[in-house]
């Protein structure tokens, strides 16, 4: 997987792309971005070769107006669900369902055995 961030200024059409890098646990990537100009930016996170996720437009202020310094904390973005995580959830749901059916069946057999005794 080669994730990247792509952005386009809706007023000027200016665009850029920033490559992500692996950091932390498996499947976790980080991208550092400095928008080249002020304005309204449409942007998306693309976990290539998969389809990207468009995020709400950002209003980027001119550098002189920004209050934050370099110590500003990074923004944590929502992570799109991968096909693998969807399959994990489906597998877990199936496993829990099977455990529930097994417990119900075992309880029914135990009750029938107690009635015969």
C-alpha cells in the first residue's frame, strides 16, 4: 500500500500530492502537509491502490493570520475502513453468533437430560 494525500484549491485550481510514510503499528501511516497557499482546499486520503476518501474542505488561512506555531499537535483524521477490517468484523460477528447458538444448544441438551433423570 502506498497512501498519499491529494489536495486542490477550489479557487485557483492549484493542486499537490503528499506521500504517506509508515509509522507505528502495522497499517498506520503519517503524512505531513504544508498547504502552499491560502484558500478553500478539497482534499482526500488515498490508500493506493484502493479508492480514496474525500474529506470536508479545509479553509487555509494566510500565514500572517495563523495563530498556531510549529508546536501545534497533528490532526487525527478518521481512518477509512479497509476491506480487511470489514472482514475481521464480519468474522467476529459470525464467531459470536456460532458461540451463542452453541451455548443455546448445549443448554437445551442439558435441560432435556435433567428432565429424563
